[in-house]
C-alpha cells in the first residue's frame, strides 16, 4: 500500500525490537515497587480487556492523570506502561492506565467509546482535576475525549490538561495502509474519528508532543492537529516515536510539569 512506509516506525528506529521487552520489564518492576499502592485490573466494562490499573499517591492526590497507550489500536495493553506513572506520582497525582479491546475485534469508534467509559468510571472514583495523556493511537483517543458528544459535561469539565503525544489525528491516510485490513476503517468512520475534523476544545489546556526524530508523517499529523485546534506543538529534539514518552517518568520534565500544573 502506498503509505505503509510512511507509518512504519520500528523500521526506522535502531534496536526497535528491544523496546517492548524493556517496557514490560520496567513496568513490572514499577508495579512491584508500588506494592499496595497499585490496584491492578479494575474493571470498567464488559470484556476482559476493559480494565485499568490505578496507581495511588502516598498522600491525598492533587488530581488524576489518565494515560492511554498506543499500538495502532491493534496491539499492547496497559501492563507495558506502568513505569510512565512515575513522573505524575512524584508530582502528587494519582495515575490510571486503561486497556481496551483491539482491532479487528472492535472498530476504532468502539474503542473511543470504551475509553470514554473508562474515563467516566475513573472520574467517579476520584476527586479533583483530571489530565489526559496518550501516545500514538492513545494520542488520538485522548483527543477524542474532548468531543462534547463523547463524555458527559460534568466529567469533561474536570479535564484541565490534555497531552496527545505523537497522535494519529487524521485517520483518512490510514485507508491507504495495509494495516487497514485490521482497522477496517472506511471514509465515514475515518472522518468521524479524526480529531483534526473536530471543533477545537472549549476549555481544557491542550498541548501536543512529538519527537523531532519521528517519521515525517507523525510531525505532519501533530502540526495538522495544532493548526486545526489553534494550539501549540512541542517538538522534542533527539526523540523518536518509541522514546518520546520517556519524559513521563520524570516529574521535572516539561511534559509532566504541563500535565500536573496547578
């Protein structure tokens, strides 16, 4: 397919095959260190994958950050990313990380609704502000949460900051990739599910993060969303699609300081 190479991340990252096992090991070690402060596998929906992990602060939290993983809506789950909660936790925010059903078992529009349900359930068990961050496909999903038709107004009003990281914000080009055999997008769904075609969010502070060393199409996607919504993009020097998320581990990083600002 004509756009397969444009959206191929691993082929252009040295040692790409080493990242998933490193993520899994770091995440498992982080959960073990947290002990009873980690609640694993909290249900929010009807399937086995509709669960989230919740990481509690040792004191009363200042808010809750929800991180949504990527994987082109067809790979990974919450268990590979627990270590990315380190930065917000150190800043005094609790962290929730949901899994969701994957394509082709469900469509992307259904995943959007699942994440909306997860956010609603997480909001019901917490108090205070909410911040959303998501990577790649997860960046798409957290951006979709700002659509007034997706979340209740009461929950949407609690979302103070959103950070789509390397988001897929315009889904139409994916129709020209082989992965669409799994995603099963058509033009109608690609249009309805593209944040670039949404109205700009009214209240939440939104900033896009993308690595300067990413495939050009991801920088283009980030800039397209920034233009559509009239918001800023942070292009991070020296970072590619697999390590741009590392900043979430550091409470002093610009990304975590943005998400947890009070």
